[in-house]
């Protein structure tokens, strides 16, 4: 199915209320625009030039989130994928995919990470499978937001831990230092982020995405039946390629890994969010076509990512 012809795809800019202002909602990008962003490897590429993705994910209660996010990151093209997870999760993650480098997250030292370069790009994903009740993870998150020297995607339980004055301040400091941050909340997480930033959580999704992007100085992909991608320039783009087959546990972890992988390959944050969300949706459609919309699971999205890439490219 060609998602460019999906019924309901917006074809003109609309507006949504944001306090007393308006937010421009741009139509989703075309297949050709998205295909132009795909980071095909150069003929002389190696695992380092293809991007180093670090994932700080997977508490003892949720090792599956680490498995899904890291496998998605590998499948989306990152050359070197390294997972830092709870000690009790390590055996599960190692058994899931032997090509991953898996370490205890007590060894994660973001201040010691080399600054990414054009010939050695890198990015970090943090939060998939975080137990927000495990308050010891707050220091792990805040130190990463403070010290990681490259693009950083924050997802899952880490978004709840971020939603306070300290998290807000650190995100703004990253922006001031020229370090990109991407936030990928669902509706409930977006409401918590809004309360942490004293933003009106009852705003319509396009306006809420834009308000959060402005407050946290980040790119925000607010997930839902239509996903709204915003940055602090007060513009939002809509991505409505998705399917209800994606409404299952673990699919958000896959999305975080996809976008993180694209960031690690040097794609600009908003472009990475747009391409990652589109690939995620197209993988869901391809999986549903093969398996029915009842039977799709998060693992299937990783399997059908090649079909998603082919759907975008001529």
C-alpha cells in the first residue's frame, strides 16, 4: 500500500490552538522526501563510520525493552550498538542478539564518551524499560542529560523522571550548548512532561507537542494515531501512516531504537524523527499485511523494517 495515498493524509496546513496562538501543522513528508534521508553506507564504510549507538535501557523488570530497542537500532543501520542495562538483564539481552555489546549500566560514564565527529557519528538512547518507581535511575538519567556530548533520545520511564525543574533546566542547557535532544512521549508521558514544565496538559496534541518542544528545547515526537513531530520553531508535522496494529506493548521501544539509530548515523534530529516514525509505521503496515492487524507484535516490526524501507524508495 502506498502510504502517500492513505485516506486522511493532510494535504494542506491546518492550525491548532496553542494558548492564544496558533500552531502550523504541516503535512507528512512524501516517500521521495523520506527516501532522500535514508543513510545508505558508503562503499568504504566501517562499523565506526556507520555510527555508534549507545542504549541505556532495560531495568531488571523490563529486559525486553532493551532487546527491542537495541535490535531495532542495529536493523536500522547503526554500525556499532552497545547496550548498558541492569545486571540482571544482561543475560537476556546477550542471548537475544549476540552481535550486541552488552554491559552493566553501572559502567556507563557519559562524561567519558568521545564527542561525535562527522566521520564517527554517535548518539544515545535512554529510558526504554526504565522503571519510573526505581528512583535510583534518576541520577543515571540526569547525569546522561548533563554530560552526554552528542544527540540524545529520551523515552519510556525516563520521561517521567525528566519531568521536573531539574530535567527542564538540563535539557535547556543542552540546547544552549548545541546538543540535540529528542523526546518520544505517548499521551500520558506528554501530560507528565507538561506538568513538569508548567505547560497546559489539556492542549490539543499538535499544540502540546509544540509547547513541549519549546519548553524542553527539544524535538518532540508525540505518539498517537497521528504522531506529531515538533521542534522549538513553532512548527509541527503530522505523520498519519500508522495502523492500529502498532497498539501493542514494546512498539515504542522499537521506535526509540529506530530514531536513535538514525541519529547515530548523523541524521539531523527532526529528520531522524520524521524518517524513524515513517519507517515504524510502514513496518507496522507491512507486518499487518502479512500477519493481520491482530497478530502483529513489536518483534515483527524489526523483521519487516526492510519492507518499510522498500516502501519508501522507488
